[in-house]
C-alpha cells in the first residue's frame, strides 16, 4: 500500500471512530482544561454528536460499552446523582428550622464554641487542608501549599470543566464522599463556578435558565448538599471562596448569582463559611487585570480569559485564605 493510500485509510478510520464515539469525544472535551484545544474539540464534537445521536449511529458503541461492563459516557445520569436528587431536601423546614434531608441548619449561636473546640495544629502535626474545585484551583491550590506556614499541610484536587450544574458529567457529591474517605481533610477550601454559567436540567427534565431566580435557588440547594458532605455536621471546616468579578458582563452576572447562592448555603451548614475574594481581587468591586501587590508593584492577576488567576493573582488570593485558616485554628 502506498503512503498516500495508507494516510487516507488512517484518516478514514479516525473519521469513522469520531462518528461512532462522538458522545465520548464530547465527554472528554468537557473535562479538558479551558483553552484552544478544548474549544476546538467541543466545536467539532458537539455538532457531530447531535447528528450521530439523531441518526442513532452511536448505538453499536453503547451496546458494546454495556456488554463489557464499562461506564457509558453517552448517558446522562443527573437523575441518579445525589447532588441533584438530594437538593430538594437541602432547604430547612420553615416550621421546625431543621433540614429535611442531609443535615441540620447552622446555629450561629454556637459558632464561637465550635471555633474554640478546634485543635491547634503544629509543624509536627499540621492541619490537613484540601483545596478543591474546578480549574480555578489550578494555580491557587499549589500557591496555598507553597506559602502556607509549617503548621498547615495543603494538597490540591482540581477537576477541570466541572461544577454544580452538570452532575451527569461529573458528580461532585460522589467525589466529595471519596475525598473525605480517602484524604480525611480537617478543612476544605473550595473554588468553583467558572463553568456553571449554563442552565440546570432537573431530574424531571425541567430546565432552569441560567441566572434565573429558580436557577439560583437550585444552585444554593446543591451547594448545601455538597457543603454538608464535606463538613459532616461541623466536624470539618469548609471555606467556600466567592468568585471575583469576570471580564465578561454576562458571566459576571452569573458569578454574582452564584456568590449569593453559596453565601446563603454556607449560612445553613454547620462548619461552612463563605470567603468573599472580591475585595482582594477587584478594583473596588470592578473587574481589573492589574492590581498592586504587597510590595507596591503592579502585577497581572488575570489570564487572557478574564476568569482564571495568574500566579500573582493566586498569591493575592491565598493571603486571605491562609489568614482565615490561621485565625480559626489558633495559629500564630
């Protein structure tokens, strides 16, 4: 076979594979870090998947996947997700003041007692901190690890392309339970929401438009479910970081809604706390690419997408996080 014919054969095989496994391409693309490669993959895979699904060309792949006992990425499982199913039970009962589902409403009168009960970590027995969330933790997590005092031992678990609105793609409730069981953190620092500016599909098929009051309420309920898993009744501390302003006006509107939802969620979960980073990462509440650091230097704090933090931005964000951890855990 000539080189030309061999190349055409390879291209044809790849094209056939793309057609038969288009949903898997979408699933893989959604999990990629933000950037040109992700945009290109999803730009091709999503339209292709719509066509192949309509023509049922993906059926052989689904049957073979099921026969070999592998997970089927072409099937959404939002209705099976604890994050979606338990969200309806996450709000407190108006009459009793207790949650009807996975925990109790936070009693603010006990916050001081709970804080006093925290141990004082030492370099020999450091505080176990988990920094987790979507790509917003990619630079923040390692920065916290590198700049933390010896009495804090931090590690990062970043899950690209994830959030609370798509448990069919990545179920944070299930993952949070694995994190608690496998890593046993004492404090969990959470940053996510960059991918959540999209509608929420309920288990019954109802779609809540992004930014609507119903969408915000559901986002709050899902945040409550997740915070309760991590906090385990207040035995752990959860620090949910607010989203700083985005360059995009539309995205910034979604971020404001998410901040209100997660702030309200933290008020309902023992051991949870909302940390607003907007004073640290904005110009008086407005988006900015540059800020002045502690040394008086003007530094670039945002990447080109107007959402993610540069290393200098991560260093600025790490400051209030570590300050809060040190204050709550009696570190000098």
